[in-house]
C-alpha cells in the first residue's frame, strides 16, 4: 500500500469556523485517515492527540472524543501539564486548544478521584479498588492544565460551537455551557467527557 496525502492529518488543522463551514465533509476526511501524525512524522505525541481531540470537540463527535480520551488515559507517559505549547497563530484554535486541556484534566481527575490511576490495569479486583479508594486525595496523581493553556487570551469575539445536531447556546451564563470554554469566550455545550 502506498499512502496518499488524505491518509494523514493536516497539521495544524483548520480554525473552528472553517471546520464548521462543512462539518460533514470535514468529519468524512477525518474518518478516512489512516495515520495519527502528519506525513513524515513517525511517532504520535500528546500534542498531535490534543489537535485530534480539538477536531472531535469542534464537531461534537461524542463517541470519537470519548474513545480518544480513554486512549489518552492509557498513555501514562504523557502528563497533561507537559503538553507542549503549540504557540498556535490562530487565536480561536489556540483558545479552543486551551479549553480542550481543561476538558482532559476534568475527565481524568474524575477517575483519579475514584482511586484510579493512568498506569493501573483497566480491570481491578474488589480488593484493589477498595485499596485505591483508601489513598488520601492529596497523594493521588491528579492531572494539571499546562501553564501555557492558563495564559491563552480569551477571544475578542464570542465563538459559538454548535452541537452535532446543530443546536447552539446563546449566552455564557447558560447552565449547559462549559465554564472553561466560557472563560475563553467560546460558547460550547459541556461535552460528555466522563468514561469508566
């Protein structure tokens, strides 16, 4: 098999608005990819994963982003706080990427709060589960948002991201709006990021 250009992700991917110009066509291209990293790169990284998650969250592809979060959870060598600063030159994409790091941390820390760790076996006996729950919270390996993500400026103009079904929020104080994205002036329905 000789790979073709469409087998690889474009890095960086388009801005959120460009992706949303034709979401079905864009998702079709994403779904057709055969490789996780751009052409010429032979190893995946936490940064490439962040950009893939970005695409899934912009398009509100629930199964895709939940599967990807679960896959990233198992990459224990990639601490979320260590995701390198993409220094993205597109303000909307950069702000969205910062928001995605917050979603990852919330998702992972919900599992850590249950006593799970990224390096643990996915199958625990009852005794192992009880032992994990007994670890004091201050000793658990909670994830942190990267420093760069905390410094990304909010957008000057509100970016509204529709659900996969096309529904949108109209104001930041909506209870359904994700608070971390709202701080970035991005209106996004709080995604279903929790997995077991």
